C-alpha cells in the first residue's frame, strides 16, 4: 500500500494549498488557481480514509488512461458510445475532485451528441486528453510513482 505524500502534522487544507493542489469550493467552479485534484474534496468523499483515497486515485488513473486510449482510437465507436465513455469519466473525475477533467469530459460528451461532430469534437477530445494527462501526472506525484 502506498501512502499519500501528506504531512499529517498540518491540516489537509493547508497542505493542499501549500502543494498547489488547492481545495475548497472553487474546485468545480473553474476559477483561477483551481486544483488539478482537490484533496479536501477527496478527503471528504473518503471520510479521510487514506487507504481508500489511494485506491480511488489509482483506480481513476488506470480507468482514465484506458478511456482516453479508447476515445483516441480511430473508429472508436459511434457518437453514443463515445459520449457514454466521456460520461463515465466525468463521474469518476467528480468523485476524486478532478474538476477540470469532469468539465472537459462533459464538453466532449455534449460534442458527441450535437452534430456536426468534426472539429468541435476533435478539439474537445484534445482538451479532455490534456486534462486527463495533467490529472494522471498529479496522481503519480501524490502517490510517489
């Protein structure tokens, strides 16, 4: 079991802000300084169970990589299938406090449902892939990988 690199002598809010991961209500509002992973939100979701936090972060890291890889494949399914994958990713992102991933997944999901799907869907997918890459890098840092 890998422990999060968190100093328990400081409050989680202070530590999150100090490490640049932020916290609090701005996490899903898209305001400047938004954290990549809102550790305070994650802590609330897990009732401060660090083992569960690690498990959820690891699960999100693997699932998000798999979903983005599926979406990037040529002919990766019809628009409904792609939208469903984005919807799944959005729910997972919300659970761990990855607000940017959740919002970009929502935008991509909407682009799959609205014709025409060409350039708008491609730009939305690129933004989603970038947000997921950023979240995965943050998770790797948090888990010490």
